[in-house]
C-alpha cells in the first residue's frame, strides 16, 4: 500500500511542481509589465483616434519610481507637452494597491495645484481608450484568475488567462490575457462586456530590450463598440536613472525640473 | 374597339379567362415570401440626401447616436430616497445588458459624469457610485444633483419627482423590441414609482409594427364589410365574391410586382391595398348596369356585351384618370412617393384589364335564375333607391340657382377654412391620447427637458481650435440662453456648460466663477482636465477633436416638426444680432423629422396639383370638350375644398397621411363625374329625352351605381375609424366623407350646374 502511494506521489509530484498557477502568471506579468527596474522614464505619444479617423494627440513625459516589491506602491510624475494649450501641465499619482490613489494636477492657466479624486479606476486616462487601471495596473486580488488554455500567438507560446472581477467595479465582466511564457509580457487582452460580448482589445505591438528589460514600446487599445482606438508609443525609454524621491512633490509639480521632463 | 373584343373573347371562353387570371395571380403570389418591410420614416429620403449625409456626418464627428430612448421614472414623494435610487441603479444595470443598447453611453444617476469639489479635491466621476443610505448621504446626493446645472431638467425635474435614463441605441437596433425589453424589466419593479418609455425610436418602431398589424386586421375587415354590403345590394353571393376577387387579384398583382422588383414595403406602400380596394369599387358600375340590362334583355351574353358597350368608355376613362393621377407621382423626387404612385397606377391598370376580362367571364357562370331574382329591384321608376336619387337630382335640376348659390357659399366658407390650415407632423400624435407611447411622452415632457432631440452645430472656418476661445464659448452660451426662451425648448447643453462648471469647481465652488474663463489656455486646460477622468463620449458629444465644431444639444418638449423650425429661426436671429465667424447648422432627429415631413408632404402636394392638371386634360379628351371637362371637374374640386375647409376649421393639422389621401380623393371623385357626364351624353344621344329627363334618368340609373359605390365604400372604411392609430382614423373619416360628398356633389350639384349652364354647354341651344 505504502509503495503504491509513494509511486503515486512520485508520479504526481513533478507535475505539481512544474505547473504554475494562474495567479502566479498574472503576478509575474504585472512585475514584467509595470514594475520593471527601480525606476523608469519614457516620452509617451498617444494618438486618440475616433471612428471617423480624427486624431487627438497627447504627448507627455512619464516618470515612475517603485517603492517596495512588484505589486506594491509606486509614484508617477507626468509632464504634458501636447495638446499645445496644456503645455506645462503636470500630473502626479501616488499609487497604492488595495486603496484609492492620490492624484494631483497642476493647472498652469490659474497657477494652481488641485487634488483630484480617484474613486473611479475604470475611468478613461486623459480621454484615451486606456483606463487608469490599464496604465498603472489592477490589484491581482481584485479578480479570480484561471488558465483557460495555452496556445501560440504570433509565434510565441502564451498562457491564456481568464480574469473575472470579484466586484462589479469595472465595465467588463471578464478579461482574457495572452501572456508570453518567455518574458511574461501581455501580448493581447480581450475585454468582454456584461452582455458577454467582446468590446475592447489590447495589443502589444512592439517589444524592445532596454537595459536588459523587455519593454512594450508600442501598444494599442481598440474599442470595438465605439470604433475609437488609442495608439501609444514609448520613445526614449530608460530604466534605473536614479529619480529622487523629492521629485514627487507639489513644489516640483509647479516647476518641474528640466533634466527629468525633457 | 380592341378592348371590346377582349370582353367578347372573355364571354366566349370564360373558363380559360378565369383560369388564366388565377394562374397569373398565383405567379405574383410566389413573390410574397420575399417580402421585406421598412417602417423607418428615415428611409423615405435616400441615404444620399443632404439631410441624411449631414446628420451621419454630425453623428460620426461627435460620436452621437441616431436614436435614443428615454425612460422616465416618477415618484410622487421624490426620487431621492434609498429605495428608489436602488431601483434606478438596478434598472440601469439591466438596461445596459440589453442587446442593441449602446451600453457605454447610457446616462442615468449611476453613470452620468459629475464634476464636484470636496474639501479641496476635484472630483470627475459618475454621479452615483454608491447608493446613499443614511440621511447625510442622501442630503449630500441631493445637493450634488441639484447643484449641477447640467443635470437640472435633464436627469432630474425641478420638483425632484422625476428622473430619466437616456438609452442610446446602436445603429440598426429596433426601438420597439428594445422598448419592450425595457418594459419587461420595469414590470418586475414594485412600489410607488411610475415608469414611462418614450423617444422617437419607440414611437416610430411601435407605429411600424402596429401599422402592419392594422393593415392585416383592417384590410380584411373592410373587405368583409364590403362583401356583406354588396350582398345586400345584389342579393348574390357569387357576384359579390367576384367583385372582391377582382380587387384582391389586382392587390396581389401589384404587391407581387413590388416585391419582385425588390422594393421593401414602406409606410406609404402599405396603404396601397386599401387604395386599390377603393378603386376596384369602380367595377360596381359594370354590375349596376348589367343588372339593369339583364332585366331588359333577359339574355346573359347580350346583357354583358351591352353593359360593356354602355359603361366601357367611362370605365376606361376613369381608369385612365386614376392611373394618370397616381402615375404623375412617378415623376416626384421622393422614392417611396414614386413607388406608391407606380404601385397604385399599375394596380389600377390591372383592375381595368380584369374588369374587361375576368368580370365578364365570371358573369357567364351565374345561373340565370339567380339573376332573375337579383335584378327584380333594378327599376329606375319603382326601385326605392332610384326614386331617392331622382328626387335628389330633381332638387338640383329644378332649383338649380339655389343649389349653385348654396354651393358658392360653401365654397367661400371652405376657402376661409383652408386659410386656417396648419401644416405640421408629429409622429407621437399618430397615437391616441391614451396610448402608452403618447402618455409616456407627455409625462416626461411635462417633467423634464424633452424627449425630442435636435442639435445646433457651430462651425468655425479657422484651423486654430477656435472653439476654445472665450468669445466662441460665450457665443455658444448666448445661443443656448436665446434658444431656451422658446417655450418648447426644455433644455440645452454644450461644451460651454462643462467649461463653466469646471471653472466654478476649481474655484472652491464659488458661484462668481460660474462663467467662461478669460483665456483660451484656461479653457483648453479645463477641458483637458475634464477629459482626464470623464467618459470619452462626454467631451466627444459636444466638441470635435480639432475644436473647429461645437455641438449644442437642444431638447424639445414636442415632436412637432415645426418646433425645430422655430429653433433654427431663433438661432439665425441670434447670429444676425451677434456676428461672429461661426456658422450655425441644425442637425439631429428633430431636424430630420422637419426635413422629411416637409419634403414628403410637399412632394405629395406637388404631385397632387400635377395630377389635377393631368386629370383635367384627360377629361377634355374624354368629352372632347373643354366646357364639359370644366363642369365634370367641379365635384372633384368641391369635394377636396370642402374636406380641406373642414380640416382647417377643426384645427386638425395638414400632415403626411392627409397629403397622401388627397391623391385618393382625386382618383375617386372624378370617377363619379366621368360616369355621370358620359352616361348623360350617351342618353341624350340615344333617346329623345329632354335635358331634365335625361338628367333624372342618369341620376337614377348610373347614379345608383355611383351611390352604391359611395355607400359601399363608406361602410367599409368607417370600420377604420375604430383603429387605435390616428392616421388610420384619418384615412377612415376622410374616405367616408369623401365618398359621400363626391357622390352627392355629382348627383345634386352636377345637374344644377348643367341646367344653369346649358346655353354654354350645348351648341344650338338646350332641348
């Protein structure tokens, strides 16, 4: 009997040890996608494209610094170049998992810094098809995750993860993510609305190695229902550049240091 | 004499003719499964028409939806209480799940974007993220709701008792189906709240669905009533059925042809069967004469040929006049009007072919004993009907002067009535006052800004984001205030409202800052700030990405096509008083309704006038006399004028259904006159009667056919007055009064005119 059990354990053990849970995949993906390096800087160009083809441009410098482990606190500092009339506008976010973010905005026309409430994570980021959550990440524990299948996408082996929100705090009823098995970056995400219909598609369109970190440098989010889409390009990306903590303050919001924003 | 041989052929080979007719009918019937319907009034105008191209452009520029359903929720104790708010949240969640609903842009308490400042923090978020439960939360919610001028009259009524859920529909979604699903959701809710479902797609698609139902119910009922009345008139079921078949065949032929050609059945063409039934009654004259003839000749075949000889000419000319009257519609510019005209013209021709083949053939199958019995009553001296007609015509003939004077007085009164006619169209008023579609519309319009939506688009020519300038913003605000002075404008909103709101909120909610800021940068930054958290559609709906165009939403409290006309006028006024390099252009469903009503209506009116001319020309040819054409034209003109006069006095508005009906009056009223005058002239040629005697004979014999025709039709169509949709009631009332009036005109007024003008009409003096 004992022999038999031991045999069973030997047979099952390697499988157990090798299999990765859906939650672990998503954790690794989050670390690879949003927490790479100690800090990060990029010039971001967003094209907001309407169904009719009309474009609105957003151009900004984004600075990010991690505090603690992947999945932990982060601070963001953004400086806007475009549209022209918002030049010099700055935006700062303290991101905490499991708690509402703190956000501040500097409005140059009235020379005033205002705190901005961040109750709604599902709201659009600067009018794009990305939500604040898409930009800064969603808490892993807000969803239940399951590996639906494993398949090749664009020649890359991927896990396909289904993430279902525990609460109805977002617009979608579930999301499918294709996570690249080698670098754990998301290749594609499909969002299904409450009617169960596919309505939003994320795609990572270009991946570059920057200081050894695979980084998504071109991405797009397309809303199938409204026909609106947003294309994002990261130019001049860099990691571990030594951003000081003092940058993330109201003082620098009003007068952002040139060396960081240019 | 070619047609005549068709009659003889039919009489010689009745079986063949009947079998052929049935085969042709079956052939046309094979097309029926391919039937498509299209009840969208939008499709009255082609997709390439200016208004549709422009509206589509506006929709795509501003991310708007063609169609919007408005769900009203009313609680006499106010909607701001936890229980009602819970329901609003639940209903909104359920509506968002309906297929065909543009979920992302449903606006209601839980989804509409609010901009507030709390303890120095700016908040751009949906109005109701959590349902307020305790008193302090409810109090705060009430303040949020009433403090934001963007909400007042839009999602909350002034008295706080009514709220609305705005449900935009994806392109091609059926408004009635979605409205039904919403009603299904609402049915499950218990409590004091009342619910209303309104909006153009609801009215339009409900009307479309009802219309086909009604056509399926009322056309057969009208047919059955006609069958029954005919039976009473001729005491012979077989012949009554023959007449019925005559009409049915022509309907099958023309509808079959329409379907085979690939046209969908529109609102207008769905009325064609009724029109054809009306026109088919003209073969009544054949029957009428046949009975008289048979009684005299006692030989079926001879009687048939004699009958066709006697009525052949008037029947051919009435058919020609009717077909031409409708045929001119083919030259109009609106496709459904053309299709309708062509359809009825074809049906009329089909009817006449059948009158000269199928009907005579069918006569051959009637047992002579039946005919003997049935024709007993047909005696122009003894028959009670004929007697009455003689008396009527006698009044016209003997007191010609008085009759004509009375007529003239009526004529003047009618003209006064016509001058009072108001041209308008209102889709919602096509439903009865008590219909839930209309009740819902009325309730929501009483409480909130309105269910009808129009836009005024401000367009700048310059490329440098002119809309962001304070002057453009103030201009837009000025137009809004100016438009809001109109009584039927319930609510307007624009990009300027967002800018003002943010200015105030950024300055600690100080009412002093409820204004447009002084620099273009500030406007740009405010809007950017707003777009950082609002739904993308919030800004897209009111301004285009290049800031060259701004869209002002104008909610109207009525679906009157004229309301938008007033809005356009007011906007133009404002522009004149405040010159600025901004062009103003109207758009939206309210504007579309204005345009299509106008175009369809005037196309019909144009067609009607043209048809009048064509019919007159045919009359001239028919009688080979201008004078007789004028005289026989009088009953037609008079009937039309009298009816329009009554419409003018009754305050009923001249709308699309009435303009369509005008064409029918033309087809019918002129028929009677053609029959009367043709037969009178024949009688004068064939007998030695004096004019008075000939008139009395005509009134009694062919006149009986006219009266039968009129009564039959009035009886059948009075059924329609019981319909739940007002255009059908209008059709019913219109046809009934038209038939009776034109018959009376023909029998009383025509003899009077002929007697009075005999010196002018008859060369060489009257007899």
